[in-house]
């Protein structure tokens, strides 16, 4: 099955400027992401950036497409790549975040295969189990609720579902096994990417700061499945990177 991986990569980050270029075991972070996409069997791997520093480094090991600095989301950046490269409408495109240097290649392949399995889904994504009450209550851990068929019902930074009988009395009593953490890995067909960016942004996505809520607002179907391989946590801050490097050095 042919699919293209596009890796949106920004230099400016309020919490971690220059993140895609930080060194991890002798390689820039963005190179690790590219290598995971290649291991997944992608027919093409493209780094989408608006920064010449990232383009200069990434150009040594991947195709680079320069994109507009005005984009406010990774999906908008990918839509420009689709237009620039003339990617066919039916081509499956996987959005792999540039701060996931050790995203399992199996998960990249899985999300593409899940979308390819049915024409009824506009997008596909993954989730994983939660094990800590603290993660359930952490707004930086995005939760997802899906139907019996695997269709996403809602994504939120809040604890959903809300266990009324226990959490109203004591929030930390929450049972984490009832919850699923959303993994920010998406597959869509190129035609749908163009459709998505044509929509007016919704109030929900602004309230939660979650761009996938735009798709739900317009009644588009997002397939959610448990990831084959539980992924490591993404790197949002220098402290996250330090924790990751410590764990790598310990193994």
C-alpha cells in the first residue's frame, strides 16, 4: 500500500525554540522522525517547514517543501504540500508530528492501513491506554472517546468520560483504565486535506486548542484504534528531552 508521510516542522516554539534540530544520540530530532517514517514503508517522506535552518539540515536526508509562515496548524502546512506537489486526491497522507523522534514505525503503517480499509472514514488516528489518574486529569494529555465502531465521538483535554459517582466527591479517585489517550498521528486522503482546510474554524477547536475538533464539527468521521505499539510521550519542553535522554542512557 502506497502512502506519503508529511512531517510538519516549525522552528519557533514558545516552550522549546529550535526543537526539531536538537541533538538526540548524534542526530537532529527531525532525522529520527524521518527514519521512523522510512521504516514504516512510506513511498515518500516530506518535511514541511517555513524555516531555512530546518530546511538546510533536513535536506541532507529527506525531501523538503518550504511552506508559508502564516499557517496556524500542521494540517494547513500539509495542505500546501499537497497543492505544491500535486499529490493525487486518492493518495493517503500521514501526518507525523516533528517532535515524536521515536514514534513506532508500526503505528505509522497502522494508521495508514486503517484508513485504507474503508472509504467511509475521512481520517484515522490512534489512541493508547492510560494507567495514571494524574494523566487523566492532566490537560496536556488529550483524551478521546470513541463509539463501538471506532468512530471518534469527542477529543478533550478534560477527563472524558466523567465518572460522576466518584469524581464529584474526589477527582483523584478516577479509574484510568476507563480512559484513552489520543496519539497525535493522523492519516487522510489528499482530497480530504483540501476539504478540511476549506472549512471555517470551529469554536470547539479554539476552546480546546485541538484542531481535529474541526472535523467532528463538520460531521466528518474519524476512525480511532488502539495503537499496536504504545508510543513514547512527545517532546514539548527541554525538560521532556532531558527525561528522554536519561531513559535512553539507562538502557
